[in-house]
């Protein structure tokens, strides 16, 4: 929280341009972002809102973004500089383990949702009810409620901090 910075993004602003390197990881505090990709002729493939992470794929694999992310309404982001986050991950193994586990679960959920929305899933019923105990790894399921509470707490703290800046 100490290394991040509030970023107000007007509607219509491109936050991430497909193929162009980025230097931050973003958390959406308020507003909505549209995600589109040239691979699907620039069509919208997702809409992101409060609590979503943006730029996580490029953070994890250090490659340029595979999609363009644009504000579809006035949006407030919390920008965490890539270098500072990497330094924290190298210094704190416990934080790194939790961070990468959360990113993996987050990416898995996002990929399943995108595949389902695009109509490529033969197992649509499994993708539509992602909260079902039957659809989740028991180890993940047991910690989801705690993770949600932590995320809600973090989002509120970031919003409060953003207002005070």
C-alpha cells in the first residue's frame, strides 16, 4: 500500500495498450475497464470492475500485454510500480508465496470465465457456478472466504488511502 499510487482515469482512456510494455500492476478501486484483443478482431473479451487486477500477466511473464485495457467510465486505479513489487517479492518469501498463489487462482478464474463467455467451453455448467464446492480444489475452497474478506479490507484501505492523497 505504501508503494502504490492513486491514478484517476477518465472514460475513454487506454490504460494498457496491447503489445506495449507496462511498468505497473493495477488494482481497480472504482469504475469499469474494457478488455479487447486483436486476436479476436479488437472485440471486447471482458469487463473489469472493482477488485480486479490489471497487468498481472505481463507482471508474471515479463512480456508485453496481450490485450488493450480501456476505461469505459471514470475509473480509479491503484498503480503499484513493477520494480517495487518485484523487490518486495524477492525480500519476503511468505508474501511472494501468497501473492503468486492468489495470481494463479485469479488467472485461472479469469481464463475459465473468458473461455465460457466466448463460447468455447463444453463444460459450461462448471464455468457458470464457480463458487460451487464441487468445482473448486478443496485447498482453495477452504481459503476463499478468508481471501475475499482480505480483498475487501484491502480495497477499502486503498480507497481510504487514495482519498487522503
